[in-house]
């Protein structure tokens, strides 16, 4: 069962780098959306996902704001 993971990021966001390193460590593929250059991604982040901070991660239809390790592990099936 593959999950669709999208990470909304921006430059000079240390937690964004941590999230990407975490996903890379677990060999999980993800889409990265840099909201500083991608206006559509920024609008989706704000208006659809109702978030104003990065990183914001979507796992299928679930939203994680910030680097919430425990929630990410559960959503990604890394922890029960």
C-alpha cells in the first residue's frame, strides 16, 4: 500500500530539512512543494489545508503540521 506524501517547504526552514531527512532515511518517496516559488502550492497550503507554516506534510488525506514524529510514524505505518 503506497501512500502519497507531499511536503510543503520553503528555504531556510530547518524543520523542513529534518522532515525530508526522516523520509529519506525510511526510503519513502515524496513530492516537495516549495511555497516560496510555487504559488499554487502556497494557495493550497493556506486555503485548502488551512496551514500557514512549514513543514506541512500530507499523507494521503491526513495533514501533519510541523515535524510531529509520532504522528508521522503512525500515518506512514512505521509505528502502531
